[in-house]
């Protein structure tokens, strides 16, 4: 008798715990938002220069590039892949475009952007081909391509930087100008997010990406061309990285061999914070935006709070680990909750 | 049938199968990946010799061996990890963290060097243990993501400890690890050989090694047949951390100092060596000896290219391409075989 009582109370507790975890997963975005607001308040109290217009604009434009990349990374992660090469792709496209601009100073900014997207897409298609056609693990293929792209960037630049005085006025102004009163970087990010929202949620290809990620076998059986989807996903990622390369170079007004080295880790962190599952199949645009914004604020706030920049990497690593573990626990809770419900 | 006859039959059967097996293996013996690797190795030496007259020089080769061999220590456990179908990209950061802690203990906290060495090994093993435990406790998380997070974390802690400073001033005898030699043979080569033998025996001659292969082929089946899968995985990842710490000692000794950004991208070199060594990323396949030959191939390739003034950036491209090719070739072979045999569905 006593045993059953203990058991049932145990079960009850488990059920409570599970449903709590399930609730967290439902309000994940809300929780993230609350955390962002809390962080802002704390930073503001510590350093009143945080909420000034100049700092906020700076922060948002910084986050724009991160959020563009995070979107592409989300698609890659949804298909159970990972792309470590985007930092290198970004550097390569930025360097090539900067060199072109330094030679043909009359190049229209729009053409420069298109060129960047083109270069990035070529890089992406290569990776997509390696992953889907030859069947190399994404981590190994992108690790290798990361070094190839990075090596190419160093080789074509010959170790030289392209600095702001070598770039045309119009090119540098991509990052500083504004469209409809919004900074161009932010404007581009918003446009991309609107297109992506439609693409992911309302087109057949977009839904097929989720299908391939959540169950590759049944996706194949139901006639989805997996190769095509993977190539598309990695090309989108590459294209976005190429675009970000142009924006990055324009914003910082310099192209170097080691531009954005290690930035892929920040991007992956943003996705994971935003609730994209590394096991594939799940991830929402709203989550990714919040994840990117949170990391953007954090990168901006740490120096303002007099935290040594050397802490940044350790804090980021700890956050990723924490977020991944919380994700796993939440998922366990949801699964257990579903099982319990079935029992009733 | 009497009992005697039956045993006779069985004996005959056993002998026949043994004979079959022997014939089979003799035929296949020279078609192994390892022979191809030896061929590539000779090719590298021949090409290097023809490109640069300075290549075939005993002192030069000796020094080159001392330089590239430090990464080789991580290759041993990485072979096991990749046989287990996992990957560990945090090893470079583990090298950085353990060497930084060792240098800080000795220089700032005045811990005797011997104790600092032991703590360095312990730190490395602890880093690996954390990786292993996280991977085992959270089965939903792949090794990729766990080691990605710890890669940032470990290097981040190294930066927190030493910021952008270098820390050196090691005692005189410490340089023995990187530069010393016993009877004309570099100490690092001796250490590498001993550990190579230990790890080869561990992987190929012990129950532990067989269980690693079993897990790489079928994790679930191994668990149901009584293999302690979790424990083995944790041990293998801990070994990776420990070997990274040994690399840290040799590296710090060779360079005379250490900084938080040492051993950047070591994971790429190590994974390239393992993949070139014929260890399949699909798990369960490959041998230690292949990876050991691959260490020397890549090492001498880099040394030879350095001699003819190829910049290190181009080396990045070459290592990347080498990794891709060595992973892609076996895959394409499998794909081609399936196409040839008319099978419609590829086995994943």
C-alpha cells in the first residue's frame, strides 16, 4: 500500500515536473524575451550609456549581420547539418568584393552586393554537393572547406589588408546609409527575414526542409529529393554568408585575411539559444531572431559593464553549453509529458 | 554418427574455414588502404627530394619530426573516437587550456614544475572527462555540439587565465621534452613510438578495443550484448583529453612558452590525419597503423612544402583538400560498388 502511494506521489511529482518543462518549451520565446529585457535593465543600471541612441544603433547594426547568418544556419541545422565554413566564406567574399571595389571604384553598391551573394552561393553549392552527393559528414566537409576558403582568402590578398581609403565612398556608405529611415543593414536583414518567413512556412520547398530534418528516411520514401534540398540549404547559407561578407567589409571599412574568424561559433550559439534543435527538424524564425538579439546585446554589453574582453569567449562557451543542456532537458520533459498524456 | 566422428567433422570444418579465411586475407592483403598510404608516403618523400635538395638530410628530417609529432599524440584517441562514430573538435582548446594552467601554476603560483606537469595531465583528462560525461548523460546531444561548446569554453578559460600574455621561463630541464634526445633519437619520437604501440595493442588486442569496434558498428546491439557503452565512451574521450595534455607539454617545451592561442585548428590537422589513415567517418572501420602512417605523410608533406617556400596559408588549402579527398574516396568507392551491383538503395 505504502509503496503504491509513494509510487503515485512520485508519478505525480514527475508529471508536475514534466508539465512544467513542457510549459517552458511553449513559452520559450517569451522567456528569452524576458531574459533580454532583464539583461537590458541590468546593463542600463550599471552603465547609463547603454540606452543611448548611438549605442543602440551600433548594436542593432552589429546584430543585423549576425541575424542574417543565423537564419541560414537555422536551415542547415534543421537538416541535421552544421556549417563551420561561413566565417571563411564571409571573409572570402568580402575580400574579393573589396578588391574589386578598390580597382573599379565606380562599381554600383548593388552590384557589389550581388557579386558577394554570387561568390557565397558558389561556396555553398560546393559544400552542398560534398554533403549531399558524395555523402561526407557536414562537420568534416565544412571543416575542410573552412580551411580551403580561409587559405584562398589569404592567398588572393597576399596577406594585405584592404582599408577604407581604398574603397569607394558609395561602397562604404552601404553600411552607413539608410533606406526609409532605417539603416541599410537592418533594412536588408528585415527584407531577408520577411522572405525567409514566407519561404520556410508557406512554400513546398520550405516545408520539405523540415521534413528532411525531422525524418530523412520517411522524407525519402515520400518522394522528397533530399539531394536537392541539401544543396538548396547549403547554397542559401553560402549566399547569406557572401552577402554578410559585403556588409561586414562595408561596415568595418576593412577586409582582412582573418575577417570573422570564429564568427561561425557565435552564429551557431545564436541558433541554439533560439531553440533550434541540433538533432534536426525544429527551429523557428522568431527564436533565431531573439537568440541573435540576445548575443548581440551581450557582445555589446560586456565591454560596457567593464568585463574584460578576454571573458567573452568563456562566457559564450558556457552559454552555449547551458542552452544546449536546457534544450535537451526541456525536450525530455515534453516527451515524458506526451507519454503521460497517452497513458490517461 | 558417433561422437568421435562429429568432432572430426567439426575439426575439418574449422580447418577448412580457417584455410578459406587465410586465402581470402592473402588475396586482399595488398589491396589494403595501409599499403596505399605507404605508397603515398614514399611518393611524398620522392617528390620532396626532387623538389628540394635539402629534404633528404638526416638532421633536417629529425628536426621536422620533432616539430610535427606533437599533434600525433591526439591522433591515437581520435582514431577510437571516430571509430565510435563521434568526433572531438575541442582537443586544440584542451591543449591550450592545460598548457596555460601548467605555465600559470609554475610561474605565478610557484608550484614545482613536476607537480605542474601532473596537474596539466589531470586538467587535460578532466576536460576530456567532461566531454565524455556530457555526451553520455545527454544522449540527445551529438558529440559535435558538445565538443563545439567546450571548444569555445576551454579556450575561453585559457584566455581568462592568461589574457593575451605569453608565459614561459620554464626550468632548464623542461626543454628536454621538445628538444632532448636519447642516443641520437629525439625523445618525442621515442614517446610517440611507445604510445603508438600501447594504443595499437589497446585497440587491436584487448577486449576494450574490440568493444570500441562493436560500438562503432552497432551501438544498440553492443549495449544489448553487455558492452558497457557509456563507460567506454567516457574512457575514450578522457583519453583524448589526456593525450591533448601530453601534446600541450611537448608543445610548451618546444616553444619555450605558451599562450592562450596555441594549438589553434589542431583539431583539423588531427581529423585530417585520422581520415587519411582510413578510419571511416561512418564508424567501426579503420586501423591504428593507418593513422600513424598518415601522421608522417602529413608531417613530411608540410615540411617539404615549407622547404620550397609554400606559405602556410596554402598549406591550409592543401590540408583541407587532403581531408576532403581522403573522406570522399572511400565513399565514392562504396557508391560505385552499389551502382555496379545494381542495388537501388544505398546503405547509409
